[in-house]
């Protein structure tokens, strides 16, 4: 049992290192999207891209944003947490594994998506005060929650409403969704931890 615990801790640390390399690859790819053969970024891509490619899909895209690397890191975070707990305590329960999965869904899914929506709505609200059509067009391309914006716009009926009002109300609803979602996921995670097996 002692050997399994130590092996779990070692694997947990390897996964943490691999996750770090994935984040480095993601940030470097924004600066150097096409690394030249023989460079550091080229070899880094050879190490992490096969794993990231398992998660690449059009379903993981929203507009220009690709969430597949975040999903990939989230899956690794689940395995890392499970291995770490087993390595420290020498035991695992279904409830703990379920709690880790619930926390990962929030941390690497809904939370990040909602923060991106909040940031894009802040930019859209600021751009709606601008008379520059370029700023307004860029802000429109960043719209992550178009259905929510349309719902807010429709709630005013036939009245003409300024764009900044629609953006501000959509932003307030998105912030509310974030805080309510955070509490719901925390509650679900705590309930999962109480599962006795």
C-alpha cells in the first residue's frame, strides 16, 4: 500500500508538470503560432499537442474561442487531485471523486466561460458609448452569450433601447449567473463529499 501511495504522489506531480507545460504551450502559441522545427516551442508542441489533439473539436469552440485546451487541463486536474488524495491518505471514495469532477466542471468549464462572457460584455458596454464603428464592430464579434442579449432586448418589446442598456443588463444577469452557479456547484460538491462510499 505504501508503494501505491508513493507512486500516486509521483504520478500526481508528473501530471502537474505536464499541465504546466500545456499552459506554457497555450501562452506561447498566442505569440508564436507556427514554431520553426528545432526550436523550444516546436519540441514543446511535440510533447503536449498529441494530448491536446484528443480534445480538439468544433463543439469546444464558441466563436473564435477554443475551449479544448481548458477541457484537456481540467481532465488532467481531476486525475491529479484523485492521485494526490490517494497518495496522501491511502484511500478514495466515490463521493470524493464525484466532488472533484463537480469542482473541475465548475473551475474548468462554467467559471471560465462566464468570466470570458463578463469581460466581453464589459468591453461591449464600453464600446457602445463609442462613436467609432470599428470599436463597436470588434465588441460585437466578442459576444459570447448572444441568446441572453437577444432575450434582454426582446424583454423591452417594441421599445427602442440603447445598446449600452442591453449590454449592462446582460452583464448584470451574467454576474448573477456566475455567483449563483458558484454556490450551486459548491453545494453539489459538498453533498458529494457526504456520500459514504
